[in-house]
C-alpha cells in the first residue's frame, strides 16, 4: 500500500502516533508545510514543526529527528497529537509543583496540573487516573480557599513575644541565616544575639509569628530613641512568603503597645521586600520605610 505523503515527506500510520520517513536525498526538507532547499546529502535545515490534521480531527505536530550531516540515513518524523502534548504539560506542572517551597505557589501549580491531567485522562478514557487527579484538584481548591480565608485571621496566626537572645529565636534565625542575609544583610545574628543577653529589656524586642505549631515569621525591633523603633529583622519563612504574617505584630495583636514605641522605621539596608513592607502598612518617606504604631 502506498504511504501518504506530505510535501517531500513519506508517511506510515502507527495507531496513536504516525511516523513518516524523510529521505536524505531527493526530497527537499519541509518547513511549516513548504519545501525548503537543503544541502544535498549533508543534512536538512528545519526551522519549524509542521502541523497536519489526523483522521480523528485532532491536530498533530510533526517532531523531526534528522540524520547526521554527511550520512545518507533517513530521518524520522513522529506525529504527536496536540492532546497528548497537553497531557504531558499537566504531568510536568504536577512534578514542578512538588519542587515549590511556597505553599501558595505549590497549591496553584498543583491545581493547574491536576486539572489538566484529569481532563486528559478522562478524554482518553483512563478513568482511575482521571478520578485521582480530579480529587487532588478538589483538595487543592479546598486548601487555597482556606489559605486565603485565614491569611488575616488573628485566631490562626499567633504572636509570641520572646527575648531578643532567646535560644529558640537563635535557632530559627540560624536555620534561615543565608536567606535572612539576602533581605537584612546588616542583621549580624551572632554578635547581636550575644549582646542582647545583657542588654536592657526595654531596648530590644523579638516576636515569633506562629501558625499552629509552625514558626512562619520573626520580627526583631530595637529602640533608637524618641519613641522610634528600628525593624532590624522582619523575616517570613519561604513556605509563607506569599502572605504577610508580620501584620499580626504591627497592627492586629497589640503586641507593640507594651513597647512604648510610637513609630517604626525599617533598617536602612533592608532590600527586596518593598512589596511586603507596603502590605504590612509601611510607607516610604525620606528614603526609609516608616509606619506609626497602632494604638491598642
């Protein structure tokens, strides 16, 4: 039986995929459905994939494997359904989502991948995988709704005052030392924590922000005089960096009332956190981020 031809490409059907052979001599290579001059037997120059309709009406994409220059072996062209490419995209999103540290980013990517995978498996009739991915997508929706609903809930996020030299505080800061240095490079943990053990308690304060039993944020303040405190550190752990847990220290817990501070300024060399500071109520004035301390 004579095989179908597309331009200078000879094809042979193979069920879900179609394979076509590209001769190394005689036929000009195909670029976007149009012949293009090659260089004899030295190889082909293909600059784009060729889309053709299959008998089922599902668009297919030609994936070309070319012969090495200087050989006369035929190259192969595999025709892949666009639907199958979509299925691979869904699988890739699920895999990549598992590599995300941020809980919100993980949930959104996992939702997208699971929804695509569920639709693909339902289309091709693989129902166990379609149902499994559909359930995973529903779980992702549940957690996204919950995360957004609770992001400003003071009953979910608790502020725990600790000493500036507290051992657990030093542990948390030590675990995230490299990440903290990216945002607050002047926060010299070892020197300041050691000095803080003997410092008057009315000059430095530290607060941990917890969600359940997980520490999601750390705020360290220093009194600079005149009722103004400097934010030496306002750190959010990578899992919750899409949220603003520092807001519970600044305006929702009343934790700052006991400090006697009237205003806060952020350390001058703090960087890469402008959006976050704006979300927790700071304003950029005279080259510094500043906010007033809310009354009780």
